[in-house]
């Protein structure tokens, strides 16, 4: 499967992963009642497909809000991306944040401090 598309809902993010275009984005609000169930397919897709990529991987995080369950799943994703980075793949996370939301920027920086994958911080315009 070269793509994974999940439409965003009131409590779940939009997911746009496209292997052939080398495009990976999670956006919107993420507060699923069962984050493990929601993110299992996403994590499996990433593990099955990103190992095939030889060019730079940019993982775009455009979440405006996420709950504690999502935090845990994001950490798992960032740990996987760190593994790829440690194996020599060019990988980075692009963390988008609202210029007026210092807490969201600090959340991204906190993730960046505990994983080895490089983070780039991009303000929403």
C-alpha cells in the first residue's frame, strides 16, 4: 500500500501519507478515545513503508491540539523515526506551531530533546 489517507474528524487528525510522493503529514486535532487503536494502523504503515525510502523523509506534524494518549503515540512514532535516523537515513520532523502558542512550540522542543531525529520548528502563517 503506497498511501494511507485518513480523513480528520472532530477528535481524530487527518493523515496523509504517500510513499510515491514521499509525503507524510498528520494535522488537525488528535484526541481519540482509544489512541492505541487509532494509531496502530498509522504506526504499522510507517514501519512497513519508510524503510523503503532512500531520499530525505520529512514528517510534518501540524496538530493544533492533542491529548495525553496522542502524546504517547507521537513519542512512539518519533522513536521509530529516530531509529531510521540512527541507521543513516535522512529523516527530520517538521513541527508546525501557532506563533501565539508558546506552549505548543515548547511541546515540540520537549519531544526534540528526548529523541535523536532532528526537529525543525515552523510557525504557521
